[in-house]
């Protein structure tokens, strides 16, 4: 049981960005990915989630013995992979609670029951100190920078993926919210979620007791 990335090469518009990355993440492990701006961190995470703007030119991605390399995003999500974006988009007209309910249904194949869903939602909102009214607002529309990041964490808590790829979830968070992020990551690890976390912040890394720290430089792990 693990997420195994082997000798991955990724291009964007024919430009090679990731040039042979291998990583293995076990359940409950926390791997940190650091590196300068432009090193390729977001490219790697987007390619792992099958963002069509990124082309995997060679290598493989295997999750718990299932080869995801040629599967589209929704299939990867169904197998338990989750990506929180560095810059979450605004989705007008889609209330957050509807989005979460539909996402859960798409992943599990079953419409979530109202009572347990509401209980989980309120508990996740509480953990992130988000006002319950957020759940009724359109996804990320008009949210502040830090609120958008917390909205990504809300999705993470609700969808309970096997493996989570988190692209700078701490950028733009106030010091209290960084504390909630650390709580969320620790809780997920206890539940067995394997995590690949991109961060630039030493104090976040120190607070999290990671399994391993990787540095990406010009598309290669050093
Ligand atoms: N269409 C493109 N053609 C060529 N190069 C591109 C294209 N799109 C992105 N890049 C380059 O790919 C590199 C990797 O970008 P990426 O967003 O993965 O970096 P990052 O490590 O996440 O940086 P940051 O810390 O700033 O978030 C950058 O140098 C970027 O300019
Ligand atoms: Mg990035």
C-alpha cells in the first residue's frame, strides 16, 4: 500500500519541466517538497492529478497497486488521490455544500446521507474556524486569499482521500490559521492519509515532524 512515483518526466507545452522524479509515500507519511520558485513543484502535483495542461512524457504513478499513469483526474480521485491547488479558482453559482456532496457522490458512487454529511461538515468547519455560512456561499467566490486556502482544507477533510497533494496550503494564512492547518495535517496522518506537502516555511516543517524532506531543483530531486 503506497503511492509510488517512478522516474516521472513532465512537459508543459513541449517544454520539459520535471526531469525524472521518483518518490514513495506510505499511508500516514508526510513528505515535504521544497524548492525555489519555478523549480517545478506545482507542475509535479498537477501532473500527478492529471491536469490536462501537463503531459507525462515518461515514468509511472501507481496508487495502492493501481497504475494511474494514463487515467483521467476523476478516476484518480476515485482511487483516493486529492490535490489542493496553489491558487484555488472561484466557481460562481455552486454552493460549497452542494459541491462537497456531489464530489463525495462522484468519488464513492453513493449520495451521502444527510445527517452524517451535515455532522462531518459542521465538524470540519469548526476545525477550520470557518463560519457555517461559508457552506452556503458559492465555492471560493469573493473569499479572501486565506479563506480560499481554508476552503481547500475543508474539501480535504470532507473527502478523506488516501493520499493528499497539498500545494502551499500555508501561503497567505494568518498565524492562527497556520495552527489549524497543522492540526488538520496531523489529524489526517492519524487517519492514515499519506501527504505530499509543498511549503516554503521552516516553522511549518518543524511543527509537522515530517517523514522526509525533498528539494526540487530544476525538475530534479536533490
Ligand atoms: N507553458 C510553459 N512553457 C514553458 N515553461 C513553462 C510553461 N508554464 C510554466 N512554465 C515554467 O515551469 C516552471 C515550473 O513552474 P511551477 O509552477 O511548477 O513552479 P513551482 O516550483 O510551483 O514555483 P512556485 O514556488 O513559484 O509556486 C516555471 O519556470 C514556469 O515558468
Ligand atoms: Mg507552485
